[in-house]
C-alpha cells in the first residue's frame, strides 16, 4: 500500500573522516553494494511520495548512485548538522505530512522495521518517533531517557549523562519519524549551541518533548540494524552481516554451503536446489547457478550463468560467461568474458578462454588458450593448443568444426577455418583453412644426424688450447 503522505530523507552529505579515505562515506561498499544504495533499497518498498537524499561531499558521485532509483538529491553546503540538512530539504519534501529520516551509512535497516516505525508513529499521533536499540555495550551512543513506558523525555549524549543515567543501554539510532507540521516550528528555534556550531535534530526532539508533544520510541527487533559505518572495522562487521543474511537465504532455498563463514556471495546471486558450494568460494555480481551444481574450493564466479548439473572444479575463475548443463570446468581454468560452453562440454586445468564458443560435448582438457574462436560439437583439442587471434592491431576468428581432432601443441593463426571431421597433426602451425575430413600438417621435416651428440660431448670435454683463446669455435655440421 502506498504511503502518499510520507517522504523519506536520507542524510548522505558527510565525508566520513574516521574511514581515512578519499571516497565519501556512503560510497563505500558493504554486502556488495554502496552503503547508500543499500539504504535506498530498504526504503523503496514503503512506496513513499518521494525519497530525497541530502548530498554534500562528492555530491556528483553520490547522486549517481541513487539516480537509477528515482531519488531526488539536494545539496547541503556547508554541512551544518542534521537539523540544518532537514531545513535544506524542506522545499524538496513538499506537501508530505510525515518524514522518515535516516542516515545513509546505516545499510542494515530492514523494510519491515521502517514499516513498523511508521505504524507506531501514525497510531500514536506522535510529533516524533525514534527508532532505538538496546545494546550490551552502549558506549559512544546517545541514550534514550524515557518518561514513561512509551514516551521519551530526552536524548542525552554520552558526555552529558548524569551518574544515575550511565546504566541506560537504550541508544538513539538516528532514525526518526516526524510529523512535519510539528517539527518545522521547533526546528526554527534550535540554536547551534555546541562545540561544532551545528543544528541537530536531537535538539528539536528535546524541544518537542519539552513543550508536551508526543515523542515515542520503538526498539529495533535486531540491534544490528542500526549499526553505522564510521570506521573500517564497522564496514567489515556490516559486510559480514550482509553476507551472513545472503548465505542463510540460499541455504533456506535448498543450497548446501560448506563452512559458510568462508563463502562470499553478492546480493543478486541465485542458486538452484541441491547445489553445493564448497569453502572459500566467491559468487559475485549477477551470477546465476542452476540446480545440482558443484562449485569447488577457491573458485570465483562473476556475472556467470551456470545451467543444471555443472561442476566447477577447484580454483577456477568464470567471468561474464555462460556454462550450459552438464559441463565440467577446471580445476584451475579461466573462462573470460564472452565464453559459452554448450551442454556436456569440458574445459580442463590451466585452460584460458575468451569470446569462445565450445560446442556440445567438445573438450579442451588442458594447457590451452582458446580466444575469439568457435568450436563445433564433439571436437577434441589437444594439450598446449593456442589460437593466435591478435595480429598486434586486430582480433581474428578461428572456426573449428564438428568432430575435429586437434593434436597437442598445435597453433591456429587466425583467421582460419577447420572443416568437420578434420585431423590436425600434433605440433602444427595452421595458417590456411583445412577442408572437412582432411589432415592438416604444418611442421618442418625431422632430420636425425647420427653420432652428432657423441661428437659434441667430446668437443666439450677437450681441454681448451691457450693459443686458440679469443678465436671463434668452428660450427658443427
């Protein structure tokens, strides 16, 4: 159900000094996406009237992250606090009656939690509702001081806590819901009476409570949802939680993951039932894996598409490639961009492919490079085979037909075509087309010189003559 009277304001203007980075805080990634994108994706299902992001540091880069999600951006310059950001966004919020405000570096917040916060705010006819969390160690956070079971009296910063308040462990998440008609008048009265000379939303909430307005607090069901990312350690912890959630999602869908804590999976990855993921695997980007597949230890898949019953053996890399049903890849194989293995094909150890189509049932078992090539069905490529596809300026195509047998250590100097049923003799450098059912041989005639090796050894063993120093040795024939 749309929330046509609600606007969402995401605060994304900060630099993130404690991260010690040239990159704006909200552009750092956790769980495979920028922090800000994670926040937007949690907000969008609420179907608000609009989503507004306050930008400042590296504004153009930050705006580019949210552009695909129809998020309006407003520049805050200079950045004078959360209350100032709210005032800067006032025109953008338009006729919205309620605003949900949240930081752009709290990516673990879940849609259901925001829905519940909004529901509590509406039901209580509140001026402000604060999302809080209960922590075992609340150090560093402002504390919630309640005046009743549901109503908030104040938010007290840690440095301002009275001795009797130091045991409080309910903290402010900096995620709020406001009734804007009640917020704007008090926000106009907030003064920058702090060491940073900034205007804070917490001061506006204190004024609302002071004048008897309803200020509610709702505890987040999972305190991890309110975690911010102020340090590299924070980023690592948030990323770990995202990855944990994704692994649990796949395991609930019927995927076996061995030693899950060692497996890294991006948010858009999918996998079918009875697929098995071994330790230390990375499944990245928009990788899609079919049913009953096995991805063995140390393999990395990026934007790969795997059909059913595929086996990826240990330490293989598959990038932007398609691998059809019942294929076998690796171990130690590298499938580069544009590779397509058709059903039942095999690419073995220490094989590299790029923009290559390997036909049904065809095999490239080991130690080969197949680039800009198209192989037909049931073709066998011997060890050490190379397609020479680059002439220093342009790339050229090698086409190898069906049921072709290629001997080991062969070189195809593209452009070249090999007909169906042909044989290529081992050690050949093929520069011309080979007709169907023909034998292609391109190598020098072997010549054996009897006694040459024994003679050479005798010469090498003979003591050197001082008189011949500096003279060139005779060539042996």
